[in-house]
C-alpha cells in the first residue's frame, strides 16, 4: 500500500488560486532533496526545514495550513482503502 506523500499532494495544489497554490509554485518547494539518514524519515520536519530556510518567512504559516490540509487528505485516502 502506497501512502500519500506531501510532495505529491503539494504538486497537485499548484493550480490553486490561493496562498497554498502560490507556495506549491515556489521553485524551492518543487524539488525536495532526500538525504540518506540513519534516523527515521520525518516528512514534516524535512518540509518545515525547507520552508524555514526560504527568504520569505510568510510562507511558514501557509505551510502549516497546507500541512493540516495534507494530513486530512492523507486520512481520507487511508479511510477509502479500509
């Protein structure tokens, strides 16, 4: 079973006419480099680090909103498989 990932969800949001769509179109958000790690992969932390590293700090609140929408979408996807 493949789980929905934030990167896939965010790409699908690029056509939105709101701040989440704007965030999805920011070039630094479109390419996430996965670094090998011995620690458990923490998708939220990796994306939060990318957003925090951006020059535009206003995107932090937008990312938080986007993450909440993603979590809900992920739960709906999971429930539809059950």
